[in-house]
C-alpha cells in the first residue's frame, strides 16, 4: 500500500492511498495527472508510520500539523493505526 499526502496549500492537506504503483498511476491520471503542488509518498505502512511518529519531521512543523493530522486520519482509515 502506498500512502500519499498532497499539499495544495498548508491548510488543505489531503491524504489517500493506492494499493500499488499501477493503482497510484490510475488515480493520478483520473485526477488530471501529477499535481503541481507538493506530493509526498510513502511506499508502505511501515514508512508512513515512521514518518507519522517522527515529531522532528520538518513536514509536520508549524502549520504542518494539519498534514500530520491528515496522514493520521488515513492511517486510521486503513487500520494501520488504532484510533485510541
């Protein structure tokens, strides 16, 4: 599973997943191609969790807390992370 975090603006992060590279490409094509804004990819559950848990990650600093929250919500939705 590939975890994706899009940052069109710092206050509007979007997190989603793709099952594999082909699914990722299909989803990007369906949305008009690779976006011009920041796109962060984690190739598997372990790397997404590691990034989420690293509070020193520059991506999470300042208004980046919203991006971390969006990734958290996606990790919960895919049952990688428990809500409690």
